[in-house]
């Protein structure tokens, strides 16, 4: 049998004869969207609990960012996905990140993130984003709506993330002035890939820290904002442990980029770290 | 009791002590959105079946238009609705209209329309739009997504309307060139308000033809498009009776307007027309 | 034109050539389901605010009931609806009722009610139930699930009603013992039908108090329960004004019945009551 | 660092300080539900394409089964999940299986399966079920609904599976007579676990054939049925390649069981099979 080629195709399950039914296509993945950024500081000790070694606290311990976004995303294998099936290519996200560092380089770990379709949930899981499903509601500004209006100083936006009947995260922005790309906080993701062992629930089959390989980042039309942020108590989620938060500001801007995969920085399984 | 004031408030049910829980606020209502227009011609006899007297066929019998839109909409009573609760203010619509005329003035009757939240469903019902719920998926163009791109000649968009597990309407556009507002077909709505009698199912309590009072119409960034349109067979819906359709073209553009209510043109209940 | 028959058919919009696309079929309507009943008492003054004249407070002012139910419902015109399209026929409901009386006969007004599909939303609106859309989650007991189990003393159930990203109502039951149908509180509905005037938002076209014509009521397998109930603050809803509530008990039982329409008890439009 | 204990807890992402936010709890997992079974035969060559070596065709090549089910499921760590949050514990599934064998023992591979919440999607992914999200609609029989009625000869049920605006699978049953548990086809699952490598999309990190460890299986109230089944063309899914199907019968019954994990039968990564 050693000579036999594995007959099914796909980057993730389902693997199929034609290989175009996989929940996720292989990278490169292409992204574009408008991003609400809400920058906060929580208790440094609480933030530290979310940063597993070998990652360490960053230079501003307790700092974090929430993104509310509607992404348009396609893959190299299916560049027309936003046309063929917009249900797949257009999705919303509420992402919570906490500043950390690895070997002296500052970045962000993502302890919590919610999205609203299955393809991005699984694509996140493969990369190390701990995605769950939610319903995410975002204010859309409207230049031609006589009473809403478009992007301008004073425009108000809200993001709401609701899962299993609970409002988990709520944030708002008031646009104040246009600023330069250099005013945005740089974001580098340190992610944790993890896949359980089906024979032994106590020891994962895959457990590694990964950095995303992100390129072609563009940001345009950047507005500095006043921001508010609220994490709510939940019977399921632990994000409310980050309360109370002090707000450090916010931004609203367009963004596009490419993700070509990731690089494994640390493998817990082979490193012999006690789990 | 004649002197007693009715104590509950609201434009529609629920009527409540504070009056801010009504499913719909009173007009004026303000709208803004990007509109996909798909212009078609069906068999004139089939179109005529959807035009009740005293409305008559229009000058181009069998002509019709499908709109796919994501609206941002607020009311005079709640101008901040898109901020306070975007789930209420942002919704999608797939609207099918058929050309008709009333006393020599050309307009459109709306035999079928689907939306994706309850407030617009009921606001439509009150105006005479026969709204049902659906899931509506729309391509979003993305200037900064490296492989999707923004509005330009060649950009492709799709709208999909699915209800009760059936794909009811699907349409697509390919943008070709920017054109002037005067290139758009003028649209005036003739709508049918209808509310059953609870004591006698054969005779409605309200049954009237209404024209919408629309003002402040603005359109910008208008693209002429090639269009396709597909109505699908359904165990529930009758829109597939309009098949086959010949395409007359399409447009994609921004639009904003105000609706201040409607004017009753014909009251079936008082007119003594046999029903 | 007086001799012309109105060519479109249907009980509600959309009226169509074939008449089988109406959002709602005419009565009779047939119902069956398992009902969680949560009986409470709120401040009598708060309850009274929800009871419009000529309805009056009932013999136990401030008493109310919440029902959480999954209904299976079909109409005389479409007896096979639960087979042809279960998405239409199976829906969930969270209904809040307040005791009242009319000409000395005790019943319940329904100030708030949420459901999860469009056909029941509109069927409710026609009857005078002020329905809005929500997501409603109900514990399902399971005889064969090794750790959940079926109906028995000690079994625990929960109902959750979430709308526009807010958890509006939450209630729970613990089954204690089987009891007789005569132990259930009798429920007669006094409902308010209301349809706005499109020319004048201040004066409705239809505004009347109606009693439902309910027959063939059957209840089986009735369990007395301990109950809890929680109304939550909301940016949209007013039901939290009924807080705090004292619990008077609960029930869980099967129920079936037929609704053949309603009888108008009071017409506000013709009665000349100041509104 | 070798002595440091990994500080975050959970069976799957997200790993958290408290460990109760994981999308999936560790096994044992407990299940109960009513199962619609639709037994079919497709072209044996088409079925064979879905069976990867070392699995082989079963004794009845081309035979397959579709299950439509609403499950109630809890885990050992959270036995009260169906009470605490029914949104998590109650979900629907449409599962397509194809007969195969491993070392002479007959079982089923699951090439396609759809569910309607995220927790079961991920729990399936960990076990080797290639789950995607869908909306799944199931007829519910209703003893007390005057026109629907309960389980009996002649009762009709339907299951519908819709994803990304397409109706993917539709099946129906007509109950004919009660039969014994021994009349049901025995089902043993051979599943494929698969997790991509983030550094190299062509070689998965995990790729293995697993058999589920299922115990405590109980079935009650088993009805033999006439069955129909329809797979539909899709722009995304490949299940329609199984058309046309010949129906071999159907069943409707209660079922409960426990899953304690799985046993790896074959590891593609270590076996050196060309992929």
C-alpha cells in the first residue's frame, strides 16, 4: 500500500474526491475590511494569566485591543469566492487581544475571538485563533442616509457581540480626526495551535505557539476615536475577568492584508514542558 | 369612559407605557444604502396577473426590477438607532417590482419582497410591502482586499435570497461604466395595504392602494452593469412564475431618501369592488 | 369596474395569483406543544399600566404568567405544513401575560411576546399578539440520554429569550409532581389588534380589543414545578418594568388546541375614546 | 522552564485560566435524541471514491445511511449543560455515512455531516466528523395538535438541510409499523481526524483513521418507514455526486449513547503512505 496515493483532497475536512468542499482552502488568504479598534488597559495580573510561557508580558503589561470588523476574505484557490457565494466570504469578527512578547519582540496573544460563519471559525482554529460563533452587529455609517451620514468627526459607531443568548462584548467609537497610519498600534499575532488527542484527553496531539505570516498590509482613511468597551458576565465565557478596563483610545480605518500561513515558534509537545 | 385617554403608546404593537418598545416607530423614516438593480422583462401576461385593478399595466408591459440592498435606516423618533442597536437599523432586502400605472402615471407594484429583521418586516407591512423573512447574502467589494478590489469596470457582485431552506432569488452584476443619475429608471411605488378581519377571513378590515410619500432622494456613484437573474421553484413562493426573464440591464449605486408615509389612492373596502 | 372580481388571493400579504404564498393562511389554526408555565406576581400598579380600558384589573391584580413553548402549528388550508416545510410549522415562543378582566370575566392581556419565525409573527399580529422576533432556547429532556433523562421529579428545564443581542427573559422549572388538568390556571386571551393609518400616524386605522375563539383544548402529562423568572434591562424592551417578581409556581405540560379567529369586544376607533 | 506547569486549561481552544470556556469539554460525552434513518444505495464506484485506504468497501458496496437528528448532549464536566444553556446542548444534525470495512469489520465512514452550533462542529472535528454548519429543519410530530398527531402508522416526517443558501439534503419518512431493535442496521463509525500543518499546507500535522468508542447504546420505540432522499447540486458541496440513490428503507426511533473518545486505527503521517 506504500505506493498508493491518498485519494481524497482538501486542506481541512471534509476531504473529498474533487477537493473543493473543504471547509477551509489552503493559504494564501486575502483579507479586506473596516476595522473598529478599541484600545484598553486591564489589571496587569489578570492579563498575565492569559499569556502562557514561553510568551511573556509586553512592555505595557495589561494593555489590550478589541477589534470589531466585517471582513471580505478569499483564498488563492477560490479568488471569486466573494462573488460565487458571499455567505462564505463576508463575515464579522470580534477579536480580543492582549499584549505580550516573545524573545523580546512585542506582539499580541488572542485569548478570545468570535466570528459568524463556520469557514472562518475553522480557518481560525487551524491558525491558533480560539474562535467561537456569535452574532456580531456593527453600526454602518451611510453617507446618503439623511440622518445617519458618513465618516466625519462626531460620527458614532457601535459593535455588539452576542453568543448563546448573552451579550459578551460591546464597544463604541466616536470619530474625532483623521490621522496617519503611523499612529496605529503595530499588531503582530502570537497564536496557540492546539488539537486534542482522541485517545487521551489530558495530552494534546498538537500544541504550539505560532506567529502568523502576514504581508501586503495596507491601511487607509484612519480616524482617531474616543472609545468605550464593556465585557459582560457570562455563564460560559471568561472575558469578563478583564473588567474593569481603562480606555486608551480607539481607531476606525480600512485595512487589507495577506496571510500565507504561520511559523512555529514553540512546540509544547516536544519541549517537554509539564502541562 | 369617553373622557379617558388611551394610556398606552406606540405606532405599532406592542403599545406600552413608555412607547419606545413598538416594533416600528412612526414616519418619517430615513434610508441609505447601496442598491443592486437588476432590470428584466417577463411575459406580459404573467406580469399582468400581479397588477390588481384599479392599477393597470405600464407602458412597457412585463418590465420589472429586482433590488438587492443593505439598508441603514432610522426614524425621526430614534435618530441614533444605528448607533444604539445596529441589529435594528441595518438590514438587507430583496425586492421584486413590476411596472404598472395608475391614472396614467407609471410606477411599480411590489408583489414580493424579503428582508432579514422584524422591524423592517412590520414597517413594510404597514406601508403595503408584502415582506417575508429571508437570509440575504450580498457580495461586498473591498478596495484593500488584495484580490477582491473595489468598484471598477469588471467588478462582480452577487445577491442571494434564501427563505425556509430554499434559494428563491439569485442575481448578479458586472460593473461596466459610471453613468449619470438620469440613466436610472425612475421608481414610484404603488403599494397594497391589507389587514384581515379577525371575525370573517373572507373580507379584510383594511385593503387599499397607496402611493409612498418619498422625498430627499439622492443617488451617487452610479455604475451601469451587465445583469443576470434567476428565480427558483419553491414549495411556498410563486415568484418562479415570472420565469423566464430577459435581462434589460442593471445598475449599482448609492441611494438615500426619506419616507413620510403614504397617500391612499383607492380603498377596496369602501369602493364596493367584488373581491 | 364594479363587476370586476379582485384577482389576487390570500389571507395576508403577499396576495398572489395562486394564493398559496400568503405569509399566513386563514383560520382555523391547529396547535400542539409542550408548555413551560411560570406564574408570577408583580407590583399591581405596574401591571395595571399594561391593561388598557375597557379592560380592567383581574381578581388577583399583579398576577401574570410567562409561557415558553415550542409549537407545532398548521392551518386548515395546509394541514401537511409540518411535513412539507417544518421550518414554517415548528416555532418557539416566549409569551408574557398579565391578568385582567372584561365585563367581570377574568382573562389575560399579552403585553409582550417573542417568536422565532415570520409566519407566526404575522399570524400573531393579525390576532392582536404584539409579537417580535427573538431566539428562544429551551431545555429538551431526553429519556435515553444517560445523564439528562426524561420527565420526572427533579428534572430541570430552562427557557431563554434573546432579541437584538439582549437576553430579555429567562425562566426555569424544577418538576415536582404530576397533577390534574384542573390544577392549571385557566387562560382566556384578551388581545389588542392595531394597524396604523398610513396617512396619519396619530390615529390608527384598526384598534380593537378581541377575544380569541379557542376550542378543542387538551392538556396531558401535567407536572407541578418550582419556578424562577428573570426579566432583564434592555435598550429596546420595557418588560423589565415588571421587576421584581414573586414566584407563585409553575407547570410543564402538553397542550393542543384550535383557534378559529376572534370576536371584537371593543372598537376604539368607533367608540370615540380619546387616544 | 521545564518544571513550569502550563497555566491555561481546556480540552480545546480557547484555553483559559478557569478552563470552563473551551468550545468542547473532554469526553465522556452523553447523547440522546430521535433519529430519522434513511437507508440508500448509490453507485458502488461513487461510494468507493469516498473510502480512503486502509478502509475498504463493505459487504454491500454503495450502501449508505442518512441520519437527521435533534440531539441533546452533555459532557461529564458539565452534566447540567442542557439546563444551564440549552443553546449549547440541543442541536440538529444531518449525517451522511457510507458503508466500508476495516480489517474485515464492517462500519461506516462519514464523508459529509452538517450541524447547527459551534460546539458540536468542533467536537465533531476533533473526533473526525467533517462537520459544517447548516440550518436543519425537522418535522416534529405532535400528539395533541388536532391535525398533526403523534407517532403512528402513516405519520409523515421530513428533514431538510440548508447551508450557504442552498438546500443540500432533503429526506422524508412515512411510518409503517413498530419493529425490534434487531431490525436496525448496526452502525460502527470509522472516522478521519485531520489537522493541517501551518508551515506547509501540503502535509497535515494530524491525519489518522479512528474508531469511536461508543457505549451504553439504547434504542426504543422503533418504527420501520418508507423513505425518500434527495441530494441537490451545489456550488460548494460534492454530496450530489452520490445521485441517483435507490432507497432501501428507513427507520425512526429514540436513541441514547455515550462516547468516551476514540482509538487510532491508522496513522497516515507515520505510515509513510504517499499523500
